[in-house]
């Protein structure tokens, strides 16, 4: 390690910049010693002293420099050493042989400790005879099948199967259904006639990483005002509204206002805190409080673009009397011949693919067995594949890098489902610990596909719009149901389904994430959001996985599916499956292409 070069003249210049004076001639020499010992430049040690002395009101003396070293510099050096040790232990990728060496060392240490211990009453007696070739069951299993080292159980030296998951009941139980499901054999054709492609309107799809965290507040405001303008134009045309008024203009007659729902504080939205943020053209972005007492029914959330009709006699409060609902986009009309398309089986699963108390990926292996058994035409697999919330991930207990674990998972899924012929669609999640934490999220790009897999494996972004044999799928792995459900307020005279209300908002707001401000769990780049997170058609099938309860619902003609998560804590979860077939029923009439659907326990 090279010795850092510092000079007394440069140090004195830095101290003069801050106006620091000293009376002891030994002070500069002591500061130079600290620079060499802690590898600091002159400006850095000066900054450290100014920050330390300002907070404590100290003068520059040898005694106080010793306090600086003891209370600040030594602690920072210790933290830096810990980070280096962690990085050396956990960041380096290992091959199969090095992992086997680690396992052998671990088992040897366990056997050594066991030899000093006394077996408990419930344990079996130790064999007194010594075998000719003593070997742990774990190592013997590995040596018999080297392929097991490449299985997910090799990701952590403490990988043990989850007991609760292994002893679960009700495997394969159907928990909810949609459409005609009686007498159906849930098996596909192995993807031989499936055509998967992106729905691309004008701009290019999101296919690679992009720079983020450089957005300006004015750019965000421009995107939000553009959203109000676009949706306002569609609402004005649909409801035949002549003109909008300014939100701050006093008027004795009823007025019609266009704007975005907001909250008057940083707290949660409620009926008394609703404000309407006007558009740029008519209201110059100003806002007005809204009185909802005269509305019999409403459902509102922050960021919702609405048209409100009411009285605003003082210009300081709008007493709303009518709320104009949003308008969904038209459905996609395929141009290809519909007679050539066969019925397709689609399987949908959402991570995590491990239980919270294990890293063995047993649920993922069970899902692979289901794919090989049922041979679905298309498998839509949503992240997280390696969950950032997993305990062993948070505590850095893996013996290989996060990206290496993910690549192994993909390799297992792709290679072990090759015989089924099913096409695979991989959708990332903001909870994928190895992937970029930004929304919209670019597709996975770290895995190199074999030549035979390039036609059947598709990496897409979150969110995305896909077309499978003429049927449009809207897909997002972000838990927008949970985020919007925490912010939405409503008033209804009759029974109301919260999930249906939220899904209706998503479809009529024409956005995969219409909530603003967004949840703290999501990091939105609004320039990319405007380009890649807008709906251009109403999807035939909308896949919205969530921590909330699974469901299948028809909302405004769109079949919305929450397949649940493959695991829920330490127990097994659910996955979804559906049959689709586009029927040619003419221009006037439309029937849902989703023939039947089910949510099933893993």
C-alpha cells in the first residue's frame, strides 16, 4: 500500500480557508501524522477538524486532535475495515469446486463440535464404531450427484428445507375460478403455436438499462401536467364538456374544473383534506380545497385526474356536486386472421420462489415439475427471484453473489423446462436484490441464452404490454393494489368491492401506476415513466400480483388476475392458470378472450 503524500504548506493553506488558528507549533506535525495514519489528504483532515470542532466548540490543540482521532477517525477506519471484510467474504463468485470445499470445511467443523457435545435425550445414540471411510450424509449426497451442487441448495451453507412448506396440505387445491372450468383438462400444447410479442405503439420498448436519479423537479411537473392535459382532453370529448374554469376564479354559477386530486398535507388523504390541483392551461397549476359533502358516491386517490362540477363562490373552496368518472381505452383489435389461432394455456407465477426461513428454492422446483407435467404454452414468471426482503439476503449469509444466485435460478428454470417446450416470459421486480431499483424497470440482461432458447425465452420490462396470439396482456410486478389501497378513500351507499374500484381506476387513468406521490417503496423516473408506463390499449387480461388476497375479476371487460405469491412467509402460496382464445365475433360485439381461469395452491 503506497504511503500518502502530504505537506505542511498545503495543510496550513487549508486551515486558513476556514480561519482556523492554533498556538502550539506541534499542531501541524500532529495533523500530518493523522493524515499518514488514516490515509487522508490535507483538505480532508481540515474538513474533519472543522466539522468536529464546530459541533463541540473546541480550539485546535494537540489534546483536542487526540480526541478527534479517538472519537471520529478510529471509528471511521473500523467501519471501513468491516465493509472490506464483508465485501471480500460475500461479493466474490465461486465455482462448484470452491463451494464443495466450503461445505466440506463446514461439515468437518460440525463433526468436531459434535464430538465434544452430549447427545440430547431425544437424539439417537452415536455409533461407537468407526467406519473405514467416514463421510457426512450431506457430502456423500453431493459426491453422488455433482448436479446437486448447481442446485439452489448450494447457495447457502445453512440451506435447509422449510419444514412448514414441506408438510403443507391442500397441494393443488383450486381456491378461486373464473369462467367455464368444469370438465377442463388443464394442459397445454407445449408452446408450439404460441406467438409472444410486445405491443409497441409509437416509441421503442424498454429493452436495456438507462440512467436515472438525474431528474429535475420541473421535468416531473411537466410530466404530471401533461398527464392532466391528455386525460382531460379525453374526458372533455367523451362527456361533451364545452369549457373548463379556473380553480381559483370566484363564480356564483356552477363551474366545471379539471385537475388532479391531492392532499392538503403530508398525511393520508381523507374526506376533509382533498384538494384539486388545476391544469396549466386553465388554472396555471393552482389548487383549491374540495368539499365532498354533497357527493353521494365517490372514490378518490392522490394523483387521480378528474373533472369536478360544483360551486366555487369565493374562489377558495369548491363544493363538489358531480364527479365525472374516467374513460378506459378501447381494446386491441388484431389484424391477423383469428381462425388460425388455437386455445392457449397460460401459467402465471409471482415470487418469492423461496420461503422466508430457507434459501433452497423448493417452491420453484415444485413449479418446474408442474410446468413439465401440464406443458403450458406460455409461462409468465414475475419477480422477485431473489427477494431483497429475505432474511439471509438482508444478513448477507449467501456464499455467492446475488447475481450468481439469480443466474443459477434462470439456468435451472430454462434448462429444466426445455422438454416441456413452454415459452417463458421473465418479468423483473423492484424486490429483485440484484437488479436496478427504478420504475419503469428494464428487463433482465445478465443471462446469456443458448441458441435453442432464444426463441422461447423472453425478458421484458416492468410494466409491459404483451400480445399472445392476439390477446393483449398488461403485466406489472409492482404491488399497485397494496399501494393504492392504502391511499384510496371512498363513499358508497351500497356494497362496494375495493379491488374492483382500484382496478377500475388503473384502467380509466390509463397508467400502470397512477398514484402520486408514489409509495416510499418505489423509485420512479418520470421521464421513463411517461414513455414506458402508460397504457395504449385496455388489456384483455391484466396481471396484478399483490400481497393482498388472490382473485380473478372482470373489470370493464378486462379480466384482472392476482395469482398471489408462490410463497407466503414460511408456507406455500398460489399460482394462476388460464385458457385464452380470441374469437371473431364481428366489429360490434366483443367477448372476453379469457375462456377460463383458476388460482391454485402450489
